[in-house]
């Protein structure tokens, strides 16, 4: 089973999760009530910004929070985009 990481997260981890949400290479974390709506990471966990929605989630896969495998492939792409 994949290890999970629970909030609270650091600002750096939140930034990493936001970048992960924006990559087209991975399916984003989504709201259980609005499956089409990507969640927004905060230091206290994920939140849904849908109108009137109060869904939140306090975990993410550890691999996404702690900059391992996917970041090794995607990170250089983001670095190039930020420099453009």
C-alpha cells in the first residue's frame, strides 16, 4: 500500500502539491462531491473551491508531498517553464 502524508504541510510542500495539481502528466486530486473539480492544497490539507462545497481532505500520497519519483521527471520541466 502507498504511504500517505497527513496535513499540516509546510509552505514548500503546499507549493509542490500545487505544481503537481497543474501537471498534465498526473490526474489531479479531486473533490469527492465534484469529481471534475481539482482540489486546492493548503497547509491544513486539500479544499474544494466549488460553490457551497465544504469538502476537505487531510492527506496526500507521500510521494507527492515529499518530492520524490514524479518530481524527478516533472521538476526540470517546471524549472524550464519558470525561467521562460
